[in-house]
C-alpha cells in the first residue's frame, strides 16, 4: 500500500469523499488516505489525526515525501480533538473496531458541527456505530461489506438526519446486520455471519457448562436472539 495504491478497503472509503471537500482522517497512520484523496483532486484538503507518536511521525514523513504539506495538516491528538467545529466537511475513521469509532464520535460530538458526512470503516462491531448514528440523528446513506486478504470489512456512510423510517420495523436486526447489507446479502455478508453463528454457538456451549446466574442467563438470551435473527436472514432466498 502507498499513497497511490491503496487497499481496496480504503479505495472504497475514498469513493465516498466528494471531489471538493476538507476531510479529517482520524487514526491516519501513514496518512495514505489523505494523500490519495488530495492527489486525486486539487479541490481537496485534509487533516491527518493520529494519537500515537510512531504513526504520527509516519504520517508527517509521508505528507512531506509526496509534497502535500500545504494541503494536508498532520496533527497529533486523541480522536476529534485535532479539529475545530466547522473546520471540516467530511470525517473518515477507518481500520478500527466499531466501539472505538463510536467512542471517538461520542467524545468529540461537539466537533461534528458543520460536518456534512461521516465515512466510517469498522473492522468489527459495526452495530455499535449504527446505534450511535441512530441515537445522534445521523442517517445511514450507504453501507458496504467486502472481503480483502481474508478479512471482512464494513463501510458506513452517514449524513445528518433522522432514521426513524429506516428502522421503524425490525430495528434490532437492522442495527446488528445493517439495513442495506441484509437486503443485499452478498458473499462477504454471508461469510461473516456464518462465522459469527459458529462462534456464538461455541460460546453457548461454554455457557451451558458455566455456573447459572443472572449474568449468564442474560448473555445466553442475547446470543440466542442474535442466532435466531441471523439464521433467519441467511435462510432468506437470494435476491
Ligand atoms: N486508518 C488507517 C487504515 O485504515 O489503514 C490506519 C488504521 S490503524 C489499524 C489504526 C490507527 O488509529 C493507528 O495508527 C492508531 O494509532 C490510531 N488511533 C487509535 N485510536 C485513536 C484515537 N483515539 N485517535 C486518533 N488515532 C487513533
């Protein structure tokens, strides 16, 4: 991977960034995504945010190497603390767990004023992001699921708005699986959820051996309900 040859996962993220935009990429590591975005369009500017010193230094070096220091500001800091409210139009957060992405959004929610689009790419637990978006009135516009190098990734794109209609039926299942992804049910989707089903069934067996208490019962019920929701979707006819 480099600033011109991104992974498929990051190319898909980049595809949702408008041609003219100021973007903050949070957790930017080598700043490959901001560099790629700015090389693709002269009308883009970016901020690369990184909390850790090593990746921050890599991002600084990368931006210097490709001569984009006048359009990409590399900043060290935790989550959205590297931006001001109204400073960017688009935020990308990729390559982390869904709960970490949701907590970055939650901790920095006052910085989202003026942001028109969020492009989020969780490696796991996308439902934590869907729940956050729903609660804070960001409407889910697009979802993708893809497999690359034997790993499965999801991409969620949201803009400000209310999702009552999208979730007015079957809300828990849609939050878990993704309202658009469960409609499409592509190969990566099926693979991911078959794997999760096997995993949950293994956990259920272990729970059966564990000492009975309220916590165990709640966990068991939650997993059983998830298994039922997912098995039903996987049994639906392919569209
Ligand atoms: N976004 C790149 C990608 O998708 O390839 C890099 C992903 S890398 C696995 C995650 C990066 O996020 C790491 O460089 C890590 O230091 C950074 N990170 C983790 N938590 C962060 C936070 N709260 N704020 C900023 N950066 C964070």
